[in-house]
């Protein structure tokens, strides 16, 4: 009998974890792991944290050593781009025109930096931050006394600001919202983040977007939407991310802000699955499709997709969690929300030691913790319960969050 083949497009955290899970679950067929970057699969969070700062060597970011892929008989095709998928023949088409036939295809291509049509965005000295190559290029800019503009204070922008200030770089942060991270965390928590960065010397330009990047061969200034001109030596662009799905156009795979999949990571085309940042997955707990760009989701959804490929899958209902380290502050978030009608704070916003719950109609949807990770962990089950609670218990520092849901 011909051995079955699984082709994984994307040597990412989700893709690498799916490959290993296939072996762990007893799959004895061929596994092909195709990645566009030349490096072994690696973890991306350090690219904006410890690797960018030079505290962590690249080797320590590898998901697995090279020996493990050989031992598990996982074939790596690194430095290889996928240009198309032939859904009818269930084949992956590579940039050199060769085709890889497979019984199942897992899409784990992640996302790339969004490039809005802003004049001058193509100038040298403007950096994205998604890959090792991006981080290496940005590291080459870092030196005390240089001046950087961070365009967009999402999580990556905030983390980069922290690294740059620690290295003695002058930082101006331009953010269209009224606070950093306002879209995700709201204005109250956003102001806490803003104050923290201001205290560490970041000049915040809030409520203004980027009109253009200016310079001849290299960026020399950023013009905001109000006409302010900010001179700089380099720029870190943080305009969000978009999933890598173009190679699937015309295949019949449903695409909408990613690859649309059900709770078992199955796409609209039989035999094609998706996991990680690229997957817009049907979430049974939240009752909607969501796309998550976080480390733990990539690990767990990659494994979930592998089990679904083998017919062992269960409904993927991960309660999403992520973290961010900025200066000496640890920020963690768990859950999912669109909006909320009450922000319930346990602890002190002023002291930057709190858990804030995003509550809708009495139901805690999600929570963010600043330097209170233990309380956030204890809130996991009440967030999973998706039931109304006594918000006074959420606010009371003496109440046990593990018992609030039952109360």
C-alpha cells in the first residue's frame, strides 16, 4: 500500500507542532513541512523581546532541534515558497513549479505585516517585525542616542518601545487611538500603558495617524495626519497583520480574514485544514468565528488540526491567552470580547497591579492582568463558564476567583 502523505504549508509554530503531533499520535506516513524562511521553525515572541534586545540567542528560539525532525522522519523543505494549491488533485505547487501530492494539506502560513497605502512606506529604514530577518535588520539600527518613530502602539509596538528605550534609543510613538492598545484593552487600561511608557521616556503622539513617511533614499521624518513632522533615524511600522492566504485563491477554500475553518480545523474543501494565525476558526465557546495571533493558540491549534487529520479530532475550544513583557511589567490577557458595558477592576490601576474584567450583561468575557498573573489564572474557569456573576466578588481582592463562578 502507498504511504499516506500530509503536507504542511508553513514551517511555523503551528506547523511544526502539527508535524510532531502527527507522529506522537501514531501516523506512520510521510510528513512534508514546507517553509518560506531558511531557518528551522522558531518561536516569534522573542523577536520583539529577548532576541531583539540581544538577551537571547536565536538557537534558543528554535521550536525543536534539527535532530528531532530527522528522528521523527519529518521532511523539511525550508527556503521554499508555495505559490498555489491544486485542490482537485490535492497538490501543493512550489515556486520552482514542482508539485507535492498529499492526502491532507494543513495551512499554517501565519500572517505578515500589513502595508497600508501610505506614501513613503517603501523607504529604507522603515522596519516591520515578524521574522528573524526583520529583527536582525532592526537590531542593526539600535544604538544609544538614535531617534526612532514607532508607528502604531499595538503589542509589538509597545514591546519594541520597551527594548529601544532600554538600549538608550530616543522613541516617539505615534498612535491613532487615544491610548496605546485602546482597541483591545479600552481607554482605562490603555492610559495605564501610556503612563508607563511616558515614565520610561517615550514621547507619545496620540490621536494622530501617519500621513506619510518622508526622505529621499531613506526615511528622515514622519508626517502625522495633523501635519506634525517628527524627525527620526528609523521607523518601526506596526499597522497590524494580514493572513497569508493569496496562494489559496481560486481553490474553493473559503477565505475571509484568513482560512475559514470549523471547530475541527477543517476548511470548506475536503482534505484541507488550517491552524494558527491564518485560521479563522469556529469557536464553540464564543459562538462565532475568530482568528487568533498568539503563541499558545498556535501550539494547541496545530496539535488539534493534526488530530483532526487523523480522525481523532475534538472540538477546539481553547480559551485564548497571551502575554506581553514591557519594561518591568508583565501583562497577560485571557478570553475574548467585542465590547463590554462594565470594566470591573480588582486591584489598583494607579499602582499597575490589577486584574480588569470586561463584563457584558453581567457576564465576564475576558480579563487583563498587570503584574497579577496568579489572579488571572484563577479566573480561567469563571471566564470559560460564560455565566453572569456577582461583579462585587470580581472586585473584592479577598474573594477566591476559583469559586466566583459557582457562587
